[in-house]
C-alpha cells in the first residue's frame, strides 16, 4: 500500500498595495517637519494662549450646562405649584429632567465642539504663518 503524497497548497496570490493619491499627497506634505517643532519662545506663547482659550471655553460651557441642570429644581422650589403639574402622566419635573434636558445638552455640546474647532483652526493659522 503506497499512499499518495498530500498535494502541495497553492501559492498565495501576489499582493499589491493600493494607495489613494490624497493620502500619499498628505503624507508627502507632512514629510518635512514644520518650524513649529523648534523650541522657541513664540511657540511657548502660542501653546499657552491655545490652552488658556480652550480652558476658558471649557469652563464657560461647564457653567452653562450646570446652570441648565440646576435651573429646573430652582424654578420648582420658587414656584411650588409646578411640582403638581403632570405631562403625559409624568410629573413635570421628571418629564423635563428625564427627557427634555437632553436635547438642550446636545445643543450645548455641539456648540462647544464648533467653538473649540474654531479656536484650533485659529491656532493653526497662526502656526502656518511661522
């Protein structure tokens, strides 16, 4: 009894690399490090101003979000008749805090992201002038 040798596995196909021209162009444009990488006093001032602007923006939006969240219990404590109101069988305070507050917070978050991106674009414009 002679056993046939097992067949050899077929050769894998040759791989080819496909690249988008946009990606290649972007990599080439970033190949030379910008002058901003150098440690200069101007770089330190720009970075400090960017961090200060983003920190101020963050604190402002945190205060806005906290103000929105605290305002309803404050209004209900000042106007106790609102605690007895019902919407769709739910107490008004529960309906507002449980449902209606989320779209407001989403709008606040979208505004924050847009302003933070605008701050970063302004920073990049200053860096490109180097």
